C-alpha cells in the first residue's frame, strides 16, 4: 500500500510542477508583440488571393498539353451537388509551331469546353457521376467543339459529391 501512495504523491508532485511552470510561462510571455504573418498585405489584395484560392474558373494551359478548366459546382439531382476541378489532356501536335494553333484553339474555346463538361455531367445521374462513364461523356462532349485537336483524357483533381 505504501508504494501506491508514493506513486500517487509523485504523480501529483509532477502534475503540480507542470501546472506551475505553465502558469509562470504564460505570465512572463509578451503576447503584445505577436502579429499575423500576412498583416502587412493590403486588405483588397488579401481578398483577391482568398477568392482565387477558394474557387477558380480561370482556364490555364500548361506546357505538357494539359489545360486546367478550373473548379465546378454542379447540381446532380436528389439534393446532391458535385464539386470538382477538371483538367483535360489534349493532343499537342509537335513540329514547327503547330502546337501554338492548338493552344490558341483551346484558349479561345475554354469557356465552351467548361460548358461541355457541365452539360455532360448534368445529363448523368448521381451513380454515373461516381463512375468512369462520366469521363468518356465529358471527353466526347468536348471533342465535338474542337477542330484542330482532340481531348485524350480527363483528370479530376478534386471530386466531391456533397449534399
């Protein structure tokens, strides 16, 4: 019984020591010098950065024949919505500046490609959205709008079905 009492006293001693040191640390700390990392940024710039991080419909062409079509939030029925970010890999014809015309077509038809993706997804049921059938539907829908290139594959960078 004596060992049990000793272990309880040792535990209480160390617990009290930790509490006292914590209180001392808080009392001697100077919290008035704390500042946010981005406190020097202009509030309009902060809002612009935050909006871009949250949701982007900007179409960005990458060097490797991939176009980022941005974020999508689409109602898919039964009170569910699909939140996704889609990138498309397209044929990038090599040789003597031919890829520039392809990039120009992708860039000029970016909004149309976004619309084709939305249309393809909206024509699917919730079960189809969770399968690979929606991928081929999006590719087919996009390819109907392109003349000098073809979409080869679709990448879902983010895919969330939410209520």
